[in-house]
C-alpha cells in the first residue's frame, strides 16, 4: 500500500529535484559549456528556471527528507483520545527509527531496529483509515492473549515451546474524581494510575454515574495475531481503537511518540474556511511521553 502522506510527497520532491540536478551535471551543463556559459551582472551562472530552482532547493529538501523520514517527525495530537497525558493541540516528536527504518510512502521496513513494546505510545496508520495517522498506547504484542474484566487487564504473552508464561495483570488505581481542566467534559470522568511495561501513566474512565458506554462494566478477550498489535487510548471511554477496528499491522507503524515540545490552544468554533485557529501558545507541557 502507498500512504499518501507528507513523507510520500517529500520523497517525490527529493527524487524529482535530484534527477534534474543529476542530469544537469552529467549532460545539460556540458551542453551550456559547449555553447559558452552566460553570467548575470552578479556573476551567477544563467540557467533555465527549472534547473535553477532544483539546484537551489535539492540540498534543503534532501536534508529535510532524511531527517523527517528516518529520524524524527513532528506530529499534532488531533483528538482527546489520549487524555490526560496528551491533549488536542499538543505537538510531539515521533521517533522514526524505533520501529525500523522504512521506505517513505510505502512504509516497508528496510533495516529492522526494534518493535513496539507494551506500554509505549505509538503512531500508526489504522486499518479502517489507512491514509490517516493515529496515536494510541500499545497494549498487546503479537501472540498475546488479552482478557479484559471490568477494567482489569490480564495479558498472557506467547511463550516459546511448551513453557508457560506468567500472566501480566494490570489493575487501574483510582486517583481522583477531579481531572485536569484541559479534559473536555471533565466532570464526567475519573482519574486512574496505571503501569504497563516500563511506562507509568494516567488514564480516564467515565464516572459510574455517567449514562454512556463504560469500559469498567465490560468484559472481553482476544488473541493478537502475528505481526499485529493491539492498541488503546488512555481516555478509555472516549477512544476508537483496537476494541472497535481490531489490530494494527506491523507494516502500518510510523514510530514511537517520544517528546512533547509545544501546546497550541485553539478557538472553540471554526473561524475561517471551517478551521479553528490558534489562540494561545504554551511550552509548559514540554517533556518526554510516558
């Protein structure tokens, strides 16, 4: 599958400008030299506009392409599904090499460097909207058996041979019925602590008095297939995740959410062309993502 995201168009721009620069070096400039190179009043070589543009922008595009495609990529949190750790308006840095060096646009792994671990926050293309980037927390790795019983999650990892793996039991611990003010409709949520793997973080559940679907009243189980991952949002009752559209394919992974570097507060209503505009900037939420 081809993912028509910014990385794909950046790859396209890099290839086009690079090819023009290469052809100019191998052929077109020699033809200009044979005819006699012309210079402007500043002493710069005169050349066709397309060649001039490509030669000027190719080094910049190449550097941006390499950094963004293989090292780090900026990403804006688009919703409240990861409250209270991440908010709509947070800008984060995604570590692109944590889950393998991949071909931009095609997302095919060319150099394996690692895989998602339980408890990490990952950015990926979901199966039901493959041209969109989602962000959720990794709950289950390939082969895991997951059992959810009214908020208590039991993970039984897949073991090699006949050995029995010890189940991992995750019990959310109630913290408060008062949640951060940035959470929309904060009055209907309760705050809990949770630890999975090496990550400790906070999650939200609907208050038992709320008349809506409640994760704390549900039970289900599933087994994660090979080369796939089970993910959930930290805002457990306000997140569309693997509980609804099932698993994330390994080939759909983008990278690990690593760092928050900016928060923008937007207008409550659309202002221009149906879009909300920033009305405040804050660096107070800068820090690593747990």
